[in-house]
C-alpha cells in the first residue's frame, strides 16, 4: 500500500501539481461506555478506515477522500481535478512555508492499551463509581469512559514519510441535584494528567473514589448555598475552569486562520490583527502562554501535524506581550504576504484534521499557561482581601471576535480577608478579554499546574471535533464582575 500511494503521488506531481500529500488511516476506533443512574446507557464501538488526498495546483487546493482504497488512481485524480477547478477561481494563491522532508514515527506514551481491557472490567469500574455517587442529594449520576485508537500514515511529494500510532483515554464522573427553588446544579470530575503516560493506567480507582466523595459533598453544599453576589471581586480560577478560559480567549483567539478571517460563521473570528504581533499587551507581565505540542501526557501532543511538520513548543504570549500564533504552512505565508513583513518564521506544526475525510486546519495543540511564583492556592487565598474561588465549567458565552466572555461555573467559595467563608451557587464571572488578562495579579506555582483534557473542541465547516489539553495553574484576576 505504501508503494502504491507513493506511485500515485509521483504521478500527480508529474501532471503539474506543486505539492501532493496523503493521510492513510488503516484503522481508527472509538469505544464509549456510559452508565447513567446505574444503567449502562451506552456501549458503542465505531471503526473506520480510509485515505485523504490533498493536491496543490496553480495556487489552489483540491481534496478527495474515500474509505475504499481499491481505486487509488481515481482518488488521486479526483483531488487533482478539484484543484484544477478551484484554480480557476483562486483569489490568493496558496504558498506553503518551507519544511524538511522527514522520515519519522510517533507513538503516544501508553503502558496499557485500553482496548485490551476486558469489557466486564470497564463496566465494573463504572458500576463502582455509580455506587459511590449514589448518595442523598444526588438526583442524577453519570460515569463515562471514552477510548480512541488510531494509526495514521502520512506521505507527501517532498519526501516525508511519517507513521503515528495514538491512543487516548477520557474518563469522567458527574452528579446533579435539585435545590429548593427547583434549579438543577451539577458537580463533575475529569482527572488532570501528571507523569508521562496517557493509557488505561491513568484511571486510578483510588483517586476516583476520593473525587467521587468530594463532588457529592460539594454538590450538597451548592444545593443549600446562597446565590453568588452581584458585585466586583478578585476571581481565583482553579484549573477546572482556567482551562476553559485559556481555551476560549487565548487558544481560539490565536488560531491564525481565524485571525485572517477564514473562521467566522461557525465559531466567530478573533479581535487580534497581524499588526498586534510583537506589540499588543495581551495581559499583565505575569502571563506567559505557549502552544506546547511536546507535553507527553496530553492528546494535544501528536508528534507531527498533518502537514508533516514536527510538534513544537511555540511561545504565544511572553510576559504579557503577544508574540506568536497557532499556525500551519499555508497561513503563515499568507499572513507574511498580507502584512508585507515576516511575522512568522515558519509553521508551528499545528495543522490537523479530525479524520481522513477532513482537510487539515489550524487547531490548538496544548495551550498552556506557565506556572508563576505566587505560591500555592492557599498562599493566593491568604493574599486576597475580597475574592471568590471558582471551579468547574457549567456554561459559556463568547463574543463574536472573542473580545469578551461570560462563564458560569459549578461552584464558588467566597474569600474574605484571606480566608474562605461560604460556598455559593450560580457563580458566574464576565469580562473583556484584554482588560481581564491585564488584571492578572497572581499565578500559582508548579504545585497548582495541571493538564486538563478537552475531548470535544469543535471548529470548521463541516465541523471537526479534536482532542487537546491545557496545562494551567491557579490564576487570580482582580476587579472582575461576578454573579450576573
């Protein structure tokens, strides 16, 4: 099969194509088990395979994909025909940034393949969690396991040959209850990842037992709590909500195709312009953010992107100043040409597709916030006169260009004179993105830094769902409006 693909790449290249690549998925599997109130609500397994082909001809892309690999010549010819048609209407000819030809491989670090674990053992884990969650105050309880395994073989006309074997594990538990006013509240847990692995071995039953007890206890506290006050306070975001703050207002805002206006209708654009790089004060000096696709234990690390560019640790915000973006080979060339100066030195290795039948687009890797020097969570609380500690993502609303936001959280703890006083329900906060990050007044040390997973990041039309991670510490922001 490898030789047949390479022959077709050479053939299409000989017909005038500037560039050709293919992504062959011999196998991609997803398993999901969901237990809801003691019932196995879902036990599903999907499997697919196929090949996607891109052809660049006279400045325009053509794409074709099929799960039938028995007619490779026809598949490659279709991609070339599509490129020829597109070339008649191209307004900005596509150019690709330089890259090396790479012969490489990547396997996600997994000690135990979850697909080898017996079905009964997986259901047994869910049943144990369900029993632990089945407590007074809990009206609904859910435990979920999702596993992904895929093999990707990449070949291009520049000589790259790359094989990737990736396994991901996404476990979660949650509880819901109804307060005296008839409002439903929830508390949930998905484990943060430490160490250098991400297989079945990351499902620590002792940890889940402890966390199940905690989220039930905290749910019951929320059910009898007063509502969050409507006022300004310092907000202390735990990683369980700081990851979403980072995702929506740094990650998506700094995808270069979004900055250039290619992502508008589905999930909004970006307030960032090409003139902002190197000058825009995105946040206070305590804010350093990076797109780091080399973190070993996160689905945002994949070895090589779907342009064949190696994964990188790419600085985005340096002590508050915007310096980088989430980029692929095509968009950096267009951005430099549009700005009439070299903003980007090359691709940051962030062009990815959700499967063989989708074209690669700029996607977040691991968008991380560097830990700071302001101590532990306890240290930050002690240093806060009037604040609120927030955790858990409940709902979110983002401005059309990510210039503003509103988040609802699962739980809040009021802070008065350096001490936690009361739990509050319906805890929300809002702000303008730049003003908010410039009000960043404390960043927790490495003891507060956790890698939080996102298994459902959507982007593109047609939609592509991608998996990634966010390594974030505890962060405090001053003078933030809450409770509305």
